[in-house]
């Protein structure tokens, strides 16, 4: 079954509102990566977190890795129409070889 | 530097037909993988390869074959297409130790099986 669960599946926001997507696993993760896929496009790497409790920022985007390394979040402050797309987390699960397991993705739409 | 190139971009097949989705990368990456993307299911790993001559199964390998004769190429074969294989297929590559490295994705192949 799905080892990396991502919620919500869809999020509709007004431009300027904040947005958060969550990635959860029942097992410990070695790392977590985040990707963005624009409509009709392909996934593009955003960032990777490796350390327990790690927080990284990219302009209006804040990424967190949980202390227990079982969850992660992506928060966008003051969304813009350019943020539209699907955000995926992807993780390497301990003892699962070299495979990267993707979450189901959160589709973000932004109303101007 | 083209990155990851997938062909074709679109394909329509009849049930039972066979075809090969092509994937090539020019970044000298050791790790290559194939994913399928379906609504609400995210990206599911079909097969992956950690180097030439080495392949392994992912989450949903049934109905698909792969081979890796060169570092650059990683074709995905559908031997007898089924409607359940209608999907968008992405090829990706990364440096060795794939799960710790940036995955570079191709533009995708949109496949319909009638």
C-alpha cells in the first residue's frame, strides 16, 4: 500500500492566502524531497530535507521535516497565481533500497 | 544539454498491441526510473535501474518490461497493452544513489489504450 500519504488532495485558495500541504508516513523516512508540477508539465525538483527537524526556506516557501522523520510539510505564504500546480513529496523509506516513493500530490489552484 | 528526452509525446494503442516508450538522458546519470501518473494516485514507480545491465521492480511492474543496455537509454516495453495502462508515463534520471539525488524528469508520454 501507499507508504507516503499526502493531504489534502486539492486546495483552492484566493490569491494572497496561505497554503500548506502535508506528507505523512507510518515508517521512518531517510529523506524527503518536494517537487512541483505545473499543469500539463513534468515534476520539477524544489528541495530536499535530510535532518530531523530541518527547516528550509525558498522565498515564500517553507519546508519542514518532522522530528521523528515521519512527516513533512510545505507552506506557501501569500500565494500567487504562479504557484498553481501539483506539489508532490517523495521519500526514501528506510530499508526500501534505492526507491523513491511519491505521495499522491496536492493540486493547488489560486483564484486571482 | 537536452536532459531527459522521452518519445513519443502522445500514443494511442489498441488493446493487445505492443510498443516501446523511449527514454534517453545525456547527463551521464547512473540511476533511471519509470513512473506512471494517474489522477489521485500520484507518481507510482514501475521499474528502475541503478546502472547499465541492472534493473529492478518498483511498485507497479506488472505488464511492463525494461532493459538497460547503455547508461543513456532506458526503454519501457508494453508487450500487450491493456486499457488499465492508459496513463501518463514519466522517465526520470539522477546521479547514483537515486533516492538522495535530484530526479530530472522527461516531458512525459501520454498513452491511451482503447
